[in-house]
C-alpha cells in the first residue's frame, strides 16, 4: 500500500513538507492554540446569559435592517473578544443575530485580526 504524498505545512510561510497538518517544528505551537468552546468562556454561565439576552432581544438586528423579521438564535460579540473576558461579558458589545447572519459576519468581518497603529 503506497504512502500518501507529503504536503506543505499549514503554518504561514513554512516551506517544510509534512504528512500531517503541521511540520514537526510547528505542531506544538498550533496544538497549544486549539481551545474548546468551554475554554473560551462559552460555559454554563454563558448559556444562561445567552438565553436571558435572547428572551429580551428575540429578533436578528441585521435582518431587521433589511426589513425582515427573523428569530435571533445567536448572541454575537460586535467586537470580537479574542479572549478578553471583560469584553466577552460586556453586554453593550452583544447583539442578537440569526445563525445565517452570524455565520456571514464571522466569515467576512471577524475572521482576521485587524491591527490598528
């Protein structure tokens, strides 16, 4: 049975080939960055806060802006918290979104870190 061909390491700019996702140099670095949702703060306390928030804010704010009424199912952080627990729990940074709008926002706006100088 033939071996799979080697492929480039997924770490940006790394020229090394690997059989897995990352080369031996970058495997440990990227293993440490993978966190569960609970590790990121989305635990039982968050689920209770989310449920309460959605009861008071039942409609997706982005759908309302285009004249649609869609049930909100996600509490979105307007400014991505990126591990900042103060920003995570700041309710003025929350907005109710439907799953479709949240996925679009995350894919388009939140995916990359914006650096300000």
